[in-house]
C-alpha cells in the first residue's frame, strides 16, 4: 500500500471509530498539492459527509493571517516592530500589570515598566494572556465584569498584563491587538484589509469573518469530547456582527484556502501570481524572535475548552513573528526550524522550510490539544513525510 493510501486509511479509520467526527487534511510541496482527504461527518447527528470544501472555524490559525497583514504594513513603513504602539493605539499607551489581589479580593495593579511594541504582540511577550490558560486573568475579568474574547466585544480586550512587556512568553489576546493596529495603520476594517490584500490576491475566496449562505451550508459542527470519550455536536458561532473583527481567532475558512496561504509562505511570500511579502520578511517571521525565552507550554484553567498544552515535552520551543518554532526534528519527520500553530477546535498547520512541505489538518473538536486528534495529526504528518521520502 502506498504511503498516501495509508493516510486515507488512518483518517477514515479514525472517523469510523468516532475518534474525530470528521476530518479534512491537505498537504503541499513547493511543486504543488501532495495530498487531500476528507472523512467522516460534518455533524454526527446529521447526514452531511465531510467534504474537501467543508468550512471550519479556524480560530487561532487566524493569527498567522493577521501576522502577514501586519508585516505587509511593516514593509510599507506604516507599522514598526519596535516603536511603542501607544501612539497608534491609545488604549495601549499606559498598560497596567496585574500583581494579584488584596485581602478584599480587589486587583492590585501597577504601571508596566516598558511600552508595548508590535514585536511583543506578534511574539506573545507583551504580557497579555487568555483566561482559559490563566486563572488570575479569569478572576480579574469576573471582578471587572469583562466579557470573554469570543464575544468580539471591545471590552474583552480591556484586561491587564500579567508581566512586563518582554519579560516572558505567555499566549494571549496579543494578536487581537495586532488586528487593531492593522486597522489603525491601514484605515480599513480587518475584514476589508484581509479581503483586499491577502484573500483576493491569493484566490482565498472561501475565508472570512462573516459566513456567507454558501459557507453556512458547508459548515462543520464543533463536537465536544464527553467524559466517556464520545463526541457530541455543540452550538457555537463567532458573532456575525462583531464590535471588532477578532484578529486572534475570528476567521472561518476551508482547508484548501488555508493551504494556499501556507504555499505562499513556503514560496517566500509569492504564490498564484501575487507577491504578498518580501522573501526576507518571510524568513524573519520564521526565525526565533524571543531570544532565551521559552514558548509553547500552556496549563489549562478551563478543561472544557483546552487540555494542558505541551506538544513536544522536553523540547525548548521558540516563537517567530506569528509562529511556533520547534528546535529539534520531530518523530513524524518535521524538520527542526519548522513553523506551526493551531486553532482551539483542534485545527493545525505546519510549514517545513527545509523539506519544502506544508500541511493543514482540521478536526473541529473540543477541548483543544485532544489526545485523539493530536495522535491522528501525527499519523497524517508521518504519512506526508513518508510520501516525500518515497518520491
């Protein structure tokens, strides 16, 4: 059996066993598409089969697209990586750091020691976090009556920092602020900017913040893992009339569209006849931007939404301008120095600049870092590298 048929077999078996409700997986080399497959159901309680044009909430895979937008504006001199962002975004002019809570339960805040820069935001070193991985911020949000980030309400961004900018890495709402910076520097809404400067040039016609009727008819349900391991579909939708377009996680799209974005990055910023970024910019985005700091490990504060996250235990991980970087080769075949990230509903991507291959894996399951979904991703990835070696 060929390696690509082995991928088909692994994915179809996982869908039949209900390890995932359904899955779409695709991979490409610099020469073109290497693999595509769709297995299982869009919704376990309804009839539609998973298809290659199924629409997923890509969640934090949005961050790579927002990072591309920001770096386009850096190239044009309309944004700067290391200038204080408070001049452009007054809400970031006087950041406060949460130091804990007093005996009465009130938050103790102090002024941050450094200004926040675009580089801090793109590398998750600004001090912002997410309540699902930081209970202190969750407590602050409750105290201040702030809504969660998925509401797409501006008040959701009014959380304090948990450390001084540049002091460490912690995953958070940073890239939502990058989206705000893109809007302020370009004079366009994030939706309009993405459409005009990323989606239209690349032909990504099936990606956006607001679902079209056609996309809604092809949308996969998100399934929640129950205590007994079974899956059930749950109601979920990103607000379709948001106060702000969530640059950190608001997009819906298809596997093929996202693979197109990855191919553009694999080709050094140029694809489908359009140049989106200079080659040196793409290289910069894919190199360690956090020095000696360590990235990638998150302890859950909301087990229903995410498991603890440590994809490569014992490996020191780094962060570029928008991407996680593995510093050692993975057992699947992924090279050291590859770029990756994911979305909350167990959607994943990687770009391997050394072996010139990229892949996307979409499985619409909660909680994040689900062991069965991650195991299936590893089987898919191993199959892709097996096919490369066979070729």
